């Protein structure tokens, strides 16, 4: 019986290493094909009246969230989580939730509401031109 223990121990040790290596590579992926960045140039987000006063709208393709503070005042933030750079795809009211690790942010000011993220979302320049929202570097 003692002759089978080293072989069994070796098999168990090898089996324990394989899943750990695989999990390390995929645990933080978001399925977005690797695009994990805020806009690097101004992006047209569509009609300004799609964001109601006091409301927020998430633009998942552009990785931007826009909140309308007043009739003619908008705030825009990157919707890339500051914890592990996952694109945030969930907005309920003014609360953004990152699906990767559960960090939460306030879409109106970018502040962290729930860790593991500790850094607020990056604020982006935003303007309304021709009735359309434009956000990103160079927008304002």
C-alpha cells in the first residue's frame, strides 16, 4: 500500500497545479476582446435629451457614463473600473456596478461606493453640440 502513495501524491499535486494556472489567466477577463480603455478622442454619444435631468446613461460601447446634473450641465466619466480595468456594463439609477469584482461607483460624481476599487472613475470632458453629447479628451 505504501508503494502507491508517492504516485497518488504526485498525481494530486499535478492536478492541483493545472486548474490554478488556468484560473489565473481567466479570472479577470470581461469578454470584451481586450478593449479596456476610456475614449482617447471625442466621441459622439447621441442625443442630449436621452439623458434626463437628474439621470444617468451608460454607453457601454464607448466606455462612458454621462449624468445630467441640470438642464444644461452634464458630467461624464470613464466606465472602466479603476480596480482591474474591467469595462462596467451595469447601471441602476446612478449606481454603476463592475461585474468583475463588485466595485460600485456613483455615476454622478465618479466616487467609489463599494470596494475593492479605491480610486474614483476618471472624469472626462463633455459638451453638448448640435443637440448631441460629445465626451472624451478634446471635447470641451
